[in-house]
């Protein structure tokens, strides 16, 4: 543990070096009983507890969420806290990274000793706690010193730049909530995952055999070079484009185009790739991540990784499991509740579209949301002049694609690809939509103009989402930046709202005497583990908190709707 109380002075307390083979006082997992000689760190922590919990002493760290989780395992509630990583994120989300060493060099002009220079790299790399205290003292003390210096430089800027509210009502309190979520983890059925992995392996083998049959010979399907040669040289398919390396491009967009032309081999390769990714990224990787003692998986949520305020998840990434495919649903079936408990999923319904209606002041859409109408059917009726009663599902599907596409700045080409229609027809749909909802075009132009002038856009709650490239001379890069600028206030406001809900739900549960645990956040969805006999009460309470999460800071002109589901697995609950 490194501590600094003034710039330039810091100390290092070696609490876990060599203790229990590295599983000592500050190890990430609670240590088993160890000999008396190794209990000194516990006594040191007991003496530090009053300082670390003292309400009148602010504790500053960089990426303090991890520290909070570690101290919590030793009965210490680190509070009050400030996090220089989160302060930097609020000041400059999307403008640059928020790694401590990089920020120190950027703001203080100091080059820190790197972690790798202390523990080594490659085969010579050692665990931090296996090194002698003297070998790590300077690096650890410097880290504490630099966090304090960054704090004194960056914290006043929150006031100067009117960003205190985003930090103090959203980002800072969220750190403790997420630390607790990571500690709880989520129960995973390893046997179900193994069955799924075996099934995927059989299907991959069958697909591989089919692809080789269509090609006329075996080849490495995972090699873009070999695949390109098969498709464009041997089979003579059109549309082959070579890159700088001389190999054909075989990205998903190209394979989808070939598959749409009726070619079987690229269609099978797309299936093979999707299944291979699911097997390696989820079924096999999740099995390796299950804690053998608890049967649970503990993902890490990155609080300062995206430009819009969204959380991201890694080790393992639980936010990208496909929702609409059968394979994705089967993976979600492996996420289960403990005996006597259920999983509760609470999901915002069409939140970004609701925010678009509010921010672009789209009267017809706002009224449809207020009435609880089928929003895509309402859009189709407005844009295509088709009665909602007895509407052709294909017409509604097109309206849905336009509704969601518009808020992501979709182009006629993108919509044409998505719907499988000519580009001219897609352009006509977009033009009709913008003509019917002129507020959308006004919102887009207003947002782009604001971003060009300032380099960032704002969420409803005042978060800055920086958009590098908004004034780029290259039209392609500038166009991408403009689309990002259009969507960022919507995605960022949605992120702020669910974060506000996450901060409010745990105290609301405690006040109600409910034992539910928040486990995961997947963009617009929160997943809880709840005792069976408290399930309905918990669902009603969480729904109420989530639907009111924008208030009192922002009063929306459309209602927020959170939909609840209960089940023994994530698939059943969602």
C-alpha cells in the first residue's frame, strides 16, 4: 500500500510480499489462515482502518474501484474517495486515454517508471508480490504521489468547466456500486457451457466439411489470404479487392454481398465465423473464467473506456453476447441463479429512440410514446401513409430499421444493405422520414455545428463526449465523426440515465429490506439475483427507480419504460 499526503513525499507499506505465496493481506481473494509471522499485515490494516474510513479524510486514487473491492474483502469501507481516472474521464471523455502514466506525462510533463520496468516482460516477468519490497518501493510510492498531484491539478477544473454534477452524482458514486457487482459475480452452469461447446464443435466440423466440398479441396478457412484465393481466383466470383499486402479483402461486408448474390460458400463461411467466435469468445473462454470455489464468473467493468459514458466489460466481455440469435440465447441459458433465487432482468425499452423524440422535439413520436403505441407501426403510418391496422410486417420492419438507423446516422447505402433494397429506394425512405420529422434534420445540423465549434457534444446531463476528427479534412473520417456526434448525445444520455439508476437502486433495496444483488449492466439492461419470495417486490421497485432515474435533473417529454422479466436463467429472464 503506497500513501502520499503531499506532492513529492510518499511511503510504501509492504503488506503482502511473499505472504502465503502472494495470497496475503491485500491479495484480491481473501487469504486462508497463515502463520503468525504473516499476520503482521492484518494488524497493520487494522490500525489503518480508522484512517481509511475517516469521513474527514479524502482518499484519492487512480482507478480506485479495484482498491475499494480489495479493502472491502478485508472489512474496510474506503470512503470518502476521489478518483483521478474518473475526473479525467469526465473532463475529456473521448479526447484521449486515462491511464495514469499517460496523464502524468500529458499534464505534468513527467515520465513515470512503467509497471513493466518493475516486474519485467515475457519470461522474466514476475508477480509484483513476489518481488522484494525495496525493488517495488519507488514505483509504488511514485504512483501514489502522481495520483495526488493529478488530483490537485484536475479536480478544480470540474468546477471551472461546470462538470461537478456529472462526476459527483454519476461517476464517483458508481465506482463503489460496480466494485460490489464485480465482487458478487454471476453464477454460470459449467456443464451447460461444456455441452454447448461440444455442440458448436460438431457444427463447426460439419460446416468446415461443407465449405471444403464447395471449394473442391481443403484449405484454412480462418486464413483471409487462402479464403480470398478460393473465392476470387479459383471460383472467379466478382467484387474481389486486393489490399496493400496483395491479399483479397474478405471482411464480413464482402462475404455478405457475395452471399446475397446466392453464393453458398461465402454464406457458409459467415456461419462458420460466427460460430467459431461464439465458441472461442464465450463457451470456451467462460469455462476458463469460472471461479472453481463459487461457480461464478467475475467480469471487470471499465468505467473510463468509451467516449459516450457507456460501461464496457472484459475478462470476460459479457456485453456482446448476441441477443437475437438462438446461439446467443443458449449461451445466456448458462447464466443461472443460486438455488432459491431467481434472475431479474430490467431493460429500458427503446430508450435512445425516446431520447431522440425528446431532444429533436418530434411531436408525433412523442405523442405515440405517451400513448404507448407500437412506435415502429406509428412511424410507418406517418412516413409511408399506411394504416397501422393490419399493417404488412415488412412495412413495419422497414420503419424499425429507419427509426434505429437514423439515430446512428445511417446512410442510404447502409440502409439499403440492411433491408436488401436498392440504394435509391433507401434514400427515398430516409428523405421521406426527414420530411415527416423535420426536427431530426434540425437536431443533426445543430449537433454537428456545436461539435465543430467545440470539439465535443453534450448529453442531457452535461457530460462532454469529445469527437476527434469532426473537423478532419478527409471527408470519410469527417463523415464518420459527424455520425458519431449525432449519436453521442443519445447514447451518452442513455448511459447517464442507467448509471443514475445503478447508483439509486442499492440504497432503495436496502431501505425496502430486500436482499437482491445487482450483477451485470449490459447497456440498457440491469441483471439482478433475487430471493424467490422477494422477486415481484424487487422487480416493481427496480422498475420504479429506473423509470424515474432522469429526475430531478432532467424532465423528459416522453416516458421512460423499463420492462422486467424473471427466470432461473438469464435467457428465461430477458
